[in-house]
C-alpha cells in the first residue's frame, strides 16, 4: 500500500504538535511529586565529647508530608584495640516534605572512643497509608568518618 505524500505532511505536523503539548505536561508531573524518603550523614569528622564517652552526630532526613513516621536510629562503631565500641541513639521523625536536621549525642558504654576512623549509620522507618496496599520501608545510610 502506497501512502500519499500529501497525507504525510499533515500527519507529521499533528504528531509534532501533540508531542509539543504533552512533553511539558510530563515534566510537570515530576515537579509536583512528593520527595522520596532519604537519610544522610554528611560530615567527615566529629569531635569526641567527655573524654571519648560520647560524640555528637548530625543527621538529615526527609520524607513526604502525610507519611507516617515510625522513628529513626543512629549508630557509631569504632574498633579500639581488640574491641568494637558501639554507641546508639533513637530519634523522633517528622514527615513534612522538607529536610529535617537533628544533632544526636551518642554515648558509648564501658571503654571510650579514641581519635581515629569510625563508621556512622542512621536509618528511618516510614509508612505510607494513603494508598492501598499500604507500604512501610526502612531507609538507611552509612558513612565513614574521623573522630577527633
């Protein structure tokens, strides 16, 4: 079957006009989408407090407005001599669609942290009950840092 060339030009123009109208609308969908759930530890070093019995760890997180925040936790671990020292903290989570910043003080039991390299980790647990099936997820981040 042979297509008439005089039909091809209007078809291409109609297709082009349709794409011109649709493409900007598609990008607007991404702009209005709620933020994803994320947690971050964005420091390269933290100072030892109380002779190494504690550290202050800054944590940032974000979750969409309307999500049900179940809470968060952070952990710092360091190898000292032949032992692994660990300090943990729990924190409340508020989902409002913007990054939240919290400074956590983590206390170690027994021995004290020493200047050196440690591993920090943080996680938040968030549920979305606005659509069925409901979904809950844990989002985590880990970062190597220097204790000074």
